[in-house]
C-alpha cells in the first residue's frame, strides 16, 4: 500500500533511493531560510509597533501612549487567555465523551467474552443472566436520566 501523503511519499522514495544526504541538505536550507524569514517578520512587526507608539506619543503624549499600549497588550493577552481556557474546556469535554465511549466498548467486549462461559451451564442461567442484564441496564438508564450522571467525577485542573 502506497502512502497517501505526497511529502511522505517523497521522503520514502528518497530514503529508498539512498538520497538522504540531499534530503538533509534541503531540510537544513529550508530551516535556515524560514528562520531568517521569521526573524525579519518579527523585526518588521517590532518597528511597526515602535512607529505606532511614536505616532501615538506625538499626538497624545508619551505617558498616555505608554499606558494605552500597555492596556492594549493586556486586553489582547486576556482575550488569548480566555480563548485558551475555552479551548481547554472543549478538549476536556471531548476527552470525557471519548472515555465514556471507550468504557462502553470495554463493557460490551467484556460481556461478549464472558457470555459463552456463563450461558454454558444451567438452562435457568440462560434466561436469568440476560434478564438481569436488561433490568440492570434499565435501572442504570433511569438513574442517569434523573440525576444527569450516575458517577460524578470532579476533575478540576
């Protein structure tokens, strides 16, 4: 089966062809070029910020400009922090849903693995165990409907 990613296919082809030296040189050159580009972009943004500060200081005064810029940065930092906390809450909710799905899968797999051994013996067991399982499931469903959850897990990070 061939890899679907063109980058992975290129990497696999070059490794198989024995061109790892050329691949390494290209990777180093790419890293250097992008590092230089990133540095120049950061410097450009810094000087644009300084120019904006100078223009604001000439119009409103240096202290007022400094206070305005600092408040602006604090507001942006607060917005980013709130966005990060919302992201974490969403990821936590997704992880909880994944865990619940995993638990139910493990429960079903366990029941399917144990069922033949339990149903081998007594004919009463062949009827009693599934009936008990259905009753237990109905009780579980009724309890989860009423309280929202049977097991409470207070995960605070």
